[in-house]
């Protein structure tokens, strides 16, 4: 079985005699038996840490979960700095969480969560910050100031948490390079290994923004700025 791996600006082909193997297992075999200079990231091997995210045939996957097929073309994630081979620097994407304030800012001590309350944002809590959604995002590709999918999903997680006493503070934060800049293309949802739909979360954030008097600035400009709240 032959696979191609992008290294620097070239694709290097490797032959491996493995069946029903994960991409991570194949990479380990190549590094051990053929090319010990190959660089890649891995951690938990259980699709939990997200560190082995990369692209296969132009789609984002987790190497520890993807089963390799003959002819696969393997590349690092897009829209992030490539450190070496398949290893990328996620710092810029991860900093969007800080900019978006994805935590409880003002804690409502009186709020008590029920089991039903916990289910509201249980899926959003499963985000592993693998960066697949940022790699697939066409907006982040052209605007690195865009808060991006997992940061906006993180905002919805806390907006929907009734322990957050001041949700408007978070809504205020995501109006520029945020909730209205998304094209709703759904590419982030298609590649999320946890099945999280940032598109759906962003749509809910738009509705919540409207409740606080915000709207898409480009839409407002089409009316000559005559709309106000």
C-alpha cells in the first residue's frame, strides 16, 4: 500500500505493508522502519486529545481514528503555521478562546442546574480543540481575526448556561470578526470528530444577538444605515 505525505513543499511516497491500520499506526511504522525524520503529533490515541489532527485527501481527520487506504494523500492542517511535516502550531487558533471569553464571566450563584439544563450544552462541552474546524473554515483562511468555529461554539456553551449572569457581555464580544462573519457553509460541522455543529451554534448566537439589538452590519448598510434599535 502506498501513501503520500507532504513534507515541506514536496510529497514523499512511502510503501507500507499494513492492513486495517489507523493513520497513526502507519505513521509510526514509517518513522520506525523507513524514515526516522518524519514529524507528526500524537497523544491519547483515543480521539480525545485532538493533537493528531491532520488532512487526508483534503479532508480533516484524527490520525488515531482514520483507517488508511491505498493512495491516501496526507497533509498538515491548513490555516495554521506548519512547524515541520505534519506538526502545526495551534497557538493562534487557541487564542481565539481568550478573545471570545469562553468561560463563565459573571457567576449566578442562585442558579441550580438540572439534568435537563446539563443536556442543553453537553455536546459543545465535548470539543477537543483539535483545530479541524479552523483548518476547514474558508473565513478563517482569509481573515485571521475571525474568532472561528470552536471559539464561537464555546461562547454558545456559556451563553446557554443559566449560571452565566451577564450573557450580553459575551454577545458584545462576538459582534466584530465573529458571529456575522461566518458564511454558514457548514464545513466545520462536516469535519468535527465530535459531531459538533458550530454552524448551528452560530445561528443560535445570531438569534441571541438580535435579542440584544444587534444585526448583521452589512445587512444594515444595505438599508442605508436607517435601521436602529
